[in-house]
């Protein structure tokens, strides 16, 4: 569970003897501030999480314990992604203020790991709602994002049937997102059938991996 900083003015947060003041900025690959981005700092020493959510300027401030190294994570689509750089906050008696900028480059393809359908059908199961609602939340805040929902199957059955099923499943996801308020011009749907497997189809585990729903970033 993340411990999110409260929404307070910069004047109210000051570094202390035990805590450093961390001034976080999140930008995309075009240096555009990213709003409503969840960022957490996980202490390697205590495993505690400290985090915040960026404001309209892509920023937030937080107090974070000194004399510790932190893993940095940020919310990406529906899951937390590990940022490549660790944060090392030194100890000592000095009052410390850090300016910490995270540059987020969205992946071109992201697999939705918790989207499920009834067997052989395009009916979304209720277990899919949380993952899709997280995607809705992400797209609601990143309004320039345009995606394609890609549906995939394993290699069991006729190619034509698999293509039809994967298209119907991709459209079911698209329709869910639209009903939740995402503009239909921001979502395309395409079924790929058994094309582009990510694992061998000669095991049940491999087939399960190939039966997947992907998000393809068309525009960010």
C-alpha cells in the first residue's frame, strides 16, 4: 500500500533532521509534464513505500527518510514499472532537498494480464473489470494517447475461426473502454488470430500466454 503525500503548498513542506524534501517531476519523451502519475519510492532498508501523484504541472513534493536507498516505481497502464535509476538519500545533519525528474517513455506494446473471456466466446468476465478500469483511468489522464486493442489466440482450431474470435474479443474490450467514457476515436480494435505467438504452442502454458489482449500505442 502506498503512502501518498497530501496536497499541500510547497511552503508547508520543509526538510527535517530525519527526512529529506523530494521535489518530483514526471515528463514524457517530449518533455511534456505528465499529470496524475503515481510514483512510489520503496526503501531497500525497510521495504516501506512512500509516494505521491503528480499535479497539473507534473509535480509533487514529499518528505522521505534520509540515509536510505530507494527503488523508484511509477504507474504504467495497469501495473507498476520499475524506473531504471535508484534514489540514494544520504544521512547526516544537513537539511536536504532533492529535485528528482522521471522521464517516462511508454512502451509500444503492453499486455493486459488480467483480461479474461468465456471459453470460445468474446464475453468479458467480471475479473477483467479492474484491469480495464485501470486502463480507463490511465487514458482519462493521458488524453493524447491513441491505442489499438489487439486480440490474439493460440493455434487450436481453424485460422479463420481464430481470427474472427480474436477480432470479437478486441472489439469487446474497445466497447468496454468506450462505455467508460474514452472517446471512440482514440481506440481501434484488431484481431490477429494465432499470429505472432509469444510462446510455443506445444504446451498448455504456452497456449495460455498466446491467448492474450495487447495494447498497441499508436500515438502518445
